[in-house]
C-alpha cells in the first residue's frame, strides 16, 4: 500500500495576532508565513494591518504562495474561525470599503479584544498614532519606493554572491533606519495613552517592524512585529496569557517573552 504523507501537527492558541505581511511587496516573506500558518491554529485571528501592500502603484510581486495565504485564511473564516482585518497605511484603501465584511473577513478600523483572563486590549494597526504619517506623508511614500529599490539590490547581490541565509548589507541598513525612526516619535506613548483614554488594559498593534511585548505606564504594550525583516507573531493562550513567537521554520516557534513571566520576575 502507498505511504500516506505525515499530517502537520498544528499548535493551537485562543487568539493569533499578525501584522505587516506586506503581501505583494518584494520584501514579503510569504512562504515563511504560510509555513507558520499551516502549523498554527486559533479560534480568532487578527490581521493587524499592512497585510496587503497596495501603498503605491509600483510593481506587484504576487504569486501562488500569496494566493494560498488568502485562500487558507478565507477557508478558516468560512469554517467558523473569526478573522478580523484591521487595515494599516499600506492597505489603507480598505478603509474606504463599504460594509463590515471584506470577503470572508470582518473589517474594522479598531477593535477591542477581551482575553480569557478578562484583560481588554485595544487593537489597531498603529499608523493612526505615527507622527510621520501626518507630518511627512509624501516622504513616507518616497521611503516606501526606496525600500523596494534597496531590497531589489539586496536580492541581486545575494543571487550573484550565492548567499541565501545571511542578511545583506542593504537589508541591515533598512532595519537600522526603521529602528532610528522610533527615536523621538513617541509612538508607544501615543498608543498607550489612547488605550488608557478608552479604559483598556493594553494595546496591540503593528506598523513598526519591531516586535515588542512589555508593560508601559501600567498598561500592556504589544507590537506583532512583521514578516519582512522578521518573522514574529503574537498569540494568546487558553488562560489569557500573551506570548511573542519568532518563527524559525521549525515545528515549534520560539517564545520570546510573556507579561506573566515579567510580573513573576519583578515580584
């Protein structure tokens, strides 16, 4: 008899939060995200903005893997998983979409998630509190095109130098610039203040490609990270704990930090 292919064992969570897939852009790590998605399941999935990259009318880098991601998420939504799409600045056109649904996904500008332990989290992409978006809107668009150009050059160098796993010089430069943009922006402070004003216990966002999960001014601040420069996702376990995962291409993701662990350490 023919051998049957081994079934992939999925890690189960109460809630999965992912952001900044940038599907359609040159830098998207779509194949890695699909691998992660196929090994992960959750009762609720939040797509926390910049899932699609439709920021400018440049060349779209789309293929079968990108289709497979949308099809898989849509299939889960039809099967009863709650999938909520919160647009960001790179897919802001969806904010003009009429109606509460985008295909099989719920469409929200912001949402409030009540965790299993009763904690209430404000969820939004985060560009709403980014000073650059309002002050330098044209410059952010130019920066997006420059990012694509640098990544193209980086891929060319990797191809001709036969490097597949190392981060290239341009890629490292892009990550450094992204980190510098956080300096003096008070991005976290604005988001935390917004959550506090609305009476929530914390905020979950994306936007800046830098995963984070910590306490700030008495609230939980969580940034899902991205699937361009990093491969990170935020999850909620059955007891309401939040955990940051970094996907390494293995069956198990690496746990980076949890609020519960931090509370125990401080105690």
